[in-house]
C-alpha cells in the first residue's frame, strides 16, 4: 500500500464515506420532548365534568381548579386564599382591562365585586402580618 493511501478495515472506513467534520450522523435526530409547561397547558385545557352548585358542568380543568381555589378561599381556608392572591398578583400585568375583555355589564359587575373582595382579603392579611410583627 502506498503512503498516501489509508488502511481500510474494521473501525476504519474509507475517507470518502466518513462524515465531514461537524456533520451529525443523525441529522433529523430524536424529536425534542414536550416540556412540563406544555404538558400543564394541555392538561389544563382538557374538558372535565365537575359538580358546581349541585349541577354537573363540563369545563376546562384549569377553570375547575380556579373555581375550587376561590371556593376554598371563601370558606376561610388561608392557603387557598394565599394561592388566589399570589396568582392574582402574578397575572395582574397580563390581564386585560374590563373594557378590553368581551363581557357584558353583569360580568363586569361580578368582576368588580370580586376585585373588591380580593382587596379586602389582601388588606386583612396585611393587618394580620402587622399584628404578628408587633407581638
């Protein structure tokens, strides 16, 4: 064999059939899996049958969870109230104004009353925290 020719054999493929530098052996590659955020979004959009005020209703899972959190908060469960308030604060920049939302006067009034209720709860938590810090 001449010096310019390379030996070909097991583990030594011919130069013309080798991958070029930087080229992948599997260019299409394994498909990237969905992330946790995508799974949560899909699970939240699934329609579920839930019991609301004694009636079975079909609604998205994330709406059912939100209703349960607020229901528990109204019943005085502090952890649910904290979750509701934290979520409200986190989303406050992303929520459309009442004028931008597609809702009627009844829905607007309910939303306004709900906002007042949240403010009362937040004030009560602040007062309780101040009272504990003075003790």
